[in-house]
């Protein structure tokens, strides 16, 4: 009986570990793709963020660095920076929306 419960626990652990390992790939918030499409999305999202009043300070700098890295042939760095700029554009919009009615906080 003890051997059976140990085998069951081992089998369950294997199934759970295999299932959890196969559910995801990367933590890039689903923005897979090539540099050109991500950079286009980043520019569009940052334009929306600027219109909403939530453009983050370094977004433009990051996009310029991404373009420079792409020109230099460092595709991995360019893609990473483009994803970062995309994230900042989305978060800038979210921040502007969540703080649209912000005011002084009084006791």
C-alpha cells in the first residue's frame, strides 16, 4: 500500500510538472513577432499615450535606441528595446486612464 501511494504521488508530480512546463513560453506579455511590427505597435501605442496625457518620459529615447541598434545589426537588442517601448506606451495609457480623475487627497 505504501509503495502504491508513493508511485501515485510520483506520477502526479510528473504530470503536474509536465503540464505546468508546457503552458507558457516567455513572459513578454504575448507580444511576439518581428521588430518591424512591434516597433510600429510601440509608435502607435506611444502616440495614444501622448494623446491621453500619459506618455512616459523615456519612451522616445528607448525607440531611438531600438532604431540605432537595428541599424547597427543588433537585432536581439533592437527587439528587446522595441518591446520595452511598447510596454511603456500601453502602461502610459493605463496610467493616464486610472488617474484621470485624480485630485488632492484630504483627510
